[in-house]
C-alpha cells in the first residue's frame, strides 16, 4: 500500500513542477495581449476544439488577454456546395463574387464565429463575436494586383488598410474575449472576405500584442540534422531565418509563413509562434513550457526571465 501511495504522491509532485515551470511565463504575460489565429484541424476535430477552448479560457482566467481570429474556409466551401455555387481559387485566394461574398459572410459571422463563442462560453469564458464591419474594425480595399504586381480580379477579396483597435481594447482589457471573423468593410460600406492569417497578423501588430499564435496543421519549422532526420526548431531569430533560407533548409510554403511572422515581430509584436493545432492543449504547451512544442520566431533572442533557455 505504501508503494502505491508514494507512486501517487510522485505524480502529484510532478504536476506541481509543471505549474512552477509555468509561473515565470504567467508573471511575464499578465495583463498582456495574445492574438490567436484559430484554424486548421483544430477547428474541425471536436476533441481538439474543446481543448483549444479550454486553453483560451484558462489564459483569460490567469490574467492574459486573448484575442481570437478564426478562419472558416471548409465551412464556406461546404455551404457553397450545398447551394450549388462553384468554388474557384486564384493565387491561393477564393474568387468571391457578390453571391459568394454573401454566403461567406453568413457562414463566417453567423455560424463559425458563434460556434467558437459558444464553445468558449461553455467553459466559463465571456466571449463576444464580432467581425471587421463592427465599429469599422477592419477597413480594407479591393485587391487589384497579385504579390508580383500583376493585375488580379478576384471579386470581393480585400487588403487591409486600417485596424481600428478601440473596440478590441475595450473588450480584451475588460472581462471579455473578442472572437473576430475575417470580414472587412470597404470605403462604401461593402463587405470583403480577407485571409484570416493576414487579419491575425495585422491585429497583432495594431495591438502591439506580446504574442501571435498561429495554429496550423504542421509541427513547426523543420530542418534536417546531420544524419538526415528532420526535427522542429524551437526558436528562430531574424538571422537564423535568413541563414536557413539561404541554406535551403526553409523552403516552399514555409518561407512566406516564417517571413510573415518575422514581419509581425519587426512591427512590434513580442514573439510569433507557429504551432501544431493537432496536439491537445497546444497553446498551453507552447506558452507555458520552456521548450514548447512548435517554433517561436523573434527578432532577437530575448528571454522573458533570467535563466530562460532561448
């Protein structure tokens, strides 16, 4: 019996150790803003959804101010299919005519957004769903050229020209969690569909958030070791990124992801994180453990507290 008791006690002590490891991060982040881009498989799998909602609720209860930006591409595609409206993509962006925009707004604001709000509230949070139209939160204009400067017409797809942060600050600095749908407003009051990653990055920069958390379906930034195996890099500075891109270690679709995070950090966000939303409680594991589970991007290696390994 004594052996079993000691085994249980050791497990309890180990849990206390986890809380102590989290303490300096809780102290460093108290009262600060964390912007979370919520998407990928973590929005589809019901168990993972619940874990993310628990993580975000916990952040709020310990004094951190989370702001959620969500995607919803699969929900939009599903509704368009049900309505027999074809989906088309150019340059990775959904071609959005007036009919498609109407459906996208209905799905993002009326369905996906409210499901997330409901999930947070179910765990004891006070979440409020908004979109870029509310209070002219996200002002944008029509995209007319691609990233190479070539003419591009994909309908009501916007590029952000201004984030009006007052409503977000009022909510996040109080007892509420803002949940933002990526729909913006144009100069004449028209609605625009906007890439959710872009919305999260722009909101993080506008709020001068301490962290931008990008939930993805990848483990993080991987590089090859000397033996040819790949492993996730826990921390990348600006110089690390330049070196790894030059060496071909960071390539393909990961280059714009990493450069986008770096750009956000250079605009005043403390740290940006690319993490795997398929891992249960991914937010807590990345924020409150020294090693984390994904890749943290920072302009330069700056520890939160004396002794942090970074």
